């Protein structure tokens, strides 16, 4: 072997650099928690690209590469990170990710990842039980909620057409009904399935931004008249922009009557099955034919890890039933241990191991503690906003997603929209806080998702003061 290749695989070098890296990452965690670094390090895309294109590595200190990456990244472990719904992962989960990267067990077939496959079954079984399915329930892990929603809707389609679509393609116009407030991945999944614009039927959301379930019958009948066979209804638990939950019981009843597939997109909020306090938000989830829950959102696990759960185990094997004899057993047996039979992926990360490690090392109760703490903080923040005359709360939140805007008497709607968008832009560039922006009924809101257990009331009050100061600068 070439000396260069020997060096690439050198265990001694791995050890040396690994120690340096773990030191560096624990310093990062400490700095973020202690707020001695800013929450973000924003650069314009062109600057960021130029930097990495011209980057010169110090050959005597290879891990300086990682230091530079940390310094030019958003710091999700920082208490003033309050933006998108990606969790600050439990560090033990990150160590498990390292094991996954070193072992690189592909998991497509059992022999290529025996431990990881069995661990996946352990964590999926736990989740099946948590959502309230009986012994017929089952599921698997996949790479993200987007792929999870697509996979579950493919199962719904397969079931609706008795598997025919693999051989003959689609012979009729099918449709999926979902709240107008749903995450865009549902819309994308329906179009990927070839159902076109006609196939995605958006049910208007009511004042509280959840699906107006009393309109389901009307939209169903209208679709039927237009020649569309509705095969599934998707419930949001919760929707992404506002974090509000659809009435899953009502959707479940409707699906039962109409014999439609009932899918719950619980990418964010499905995690509340671990919280005694917030579990009631998911009432009716056990009626769903399929459920998606992200581990990398509200379950403290490094991305990506998504649970796709089925009420009826057989359905989980129906999605991709096709001939791939070289890889899969053609007997058609329902083998839980040959992952690729049920997932879009062939090679898949050892993702279950990350969740399993958190579960074994910290115990199941931490998941509930985390969800309860963050959802409680959402309520606290909403109350703080509601008491401040310079702000308007979009609505009382169900979860840790809180939308609000700066307001002032005498300004037009448009002026307030422009100022709020500029406030958010200023916050982004100043790096102290990270919040995002959304638009609800044509009004611009700032949107926070409180993902970090180190965020407290003081940080939230500091955010509002900061916004008031920025608004004053813009407005004067
Ligand atoms: C985040 C989210 C998704 C997408 O999940 P990814 O894991 O980012 O692919 C889908 N639906 C909802 C409700 C979400 O919040």
C-alpha cells in the first residue's frame, strides 16, 4: 500500500486528531452554553463561498479546519438560537454519530448492520407503543420528515390501488387532502407521486391556523365531482409556521367514514407522546394509519432520524413491494431485519443507534422533560409578548413555536410589515439572536422556535428589548 493511503487510515492519527476534536467541540459546547460566543456567525453566501474556496489548511494543525467551521457556523447550542426547528442535539447522540461514521454499517440488509438494525427495532417498538398502537403496529426509520411523509403517502397510494401502480402506473386521478398550513413537504410528496396540482387538496385553516375539519366533507364531494379520488387525509401535529395542531380525532372519524388513509405529520410535535402534560395535543393520533415523527426536531437526536410508524405492520411492507432479487429475499416474507424492503434508502445511516444511546444513557424520561420544558417556555414567552404594548402575538401557541411582530399605532399594515422584515434582517446580520420570519394572512411575523433547554425568560426579554431598539433605529 501507498504511504499516503496508510496515512489516511492511520489509527494513531485518528486518535490524535480525535482527542483534539473532542476538546474543541466541548469548548464549543461550553462557550455556547455560557454565551461567550454569539448565536450566529452570518456571512453572505458569496463571502462564505470565497472563504472556503480560497481556504489554506495549516498542515501542522489539520484540526484547525474544524475550528474554522465551528467559527463560521450557526450555534444551535446557544440559548439565543431560537430559529428553525432543529434541536440542539444531546452530545451523547453526537458521539453515537461518530460511531456510525466510523463503522459505516449500511443497514440495507441485515448483515450490513446487525446491531444497528436490532436497535432500530427497539426504538421503533418503543415509539409504536408510545403513540398508542397495539401489537399490530410497526415501523422503521428514514432520513428526514420529508422523505417520511413521502414514504407514508406512497404506502397510502399503494393501498388505494392494490399495488397496481408499480406495474401499470396511475390510471386515475388521485388526491390527498391536507390543511393549507401544512409543511411544504406534503405538497411536494403529492407532486412527486405524480398526482399534480389537482392531487393536492388544501383545506382552509381557521382562525387558530388549524384545519377546518368541518369542511372535509364539502371538499371531498367537490373533488369527487371533479373526478378526483381522495385516498388520504394528512393531519398536522403541529403545522410548521404556527405550531398549531389539527383536530386528529375529527380527521380520524372522517377517514374512517370515507375509508381514506389517515396520515399524521408529527415531524415536530409527535415527540409530545413522551410528555404527560402535552400528550393530549395528540388525541386521536392512535387512529392514524401512519405517523411521521422526527428525532432531530423535538427528541434531541442529531440529524437525520425520522420514525415512520404504521398502525398495521403489513402496510409498512407494501410500499415498495417490487422485484429486486439480488438484494431482497423474493419469498416476500415480512422481515423486519432487512431494512431496504421498507425504506426509500438502500444504504442508510445507523440512525437508530443515536436515539438508542440517548435512551440507554440518559433514560426515557429526558424526552418528556425536554418537550414539557420547551412547550412551557413557549407559553411563557407568549405571555411576556402579550403584556408588551409594542408587540402583537399572532396567537396563543400550542407548542414552542411562537409568532409575533413589533407594532406601533399610526403605522399602516404595509409599514409594519416592512419594519418587521427589516428587524429580522438586522437580527440575522448582528448575530446576537437567531429568529426566523413567517407570513400569516399577509402579515409579516417574526417566528421563534424555542429548541434550547438553556433558553430562559431572561433571554426572551432580552430579545424583545433588542427588537425594540432595532425598531427604533429603523423607524426614526
Ligand atoms: C420539519 C418538518 C417537516 C420536514 O422534516 P425534515 O426532517 O426537515 O425533512 C415536515 N413536516 C413538519 C410538520 C415539519 O415541522
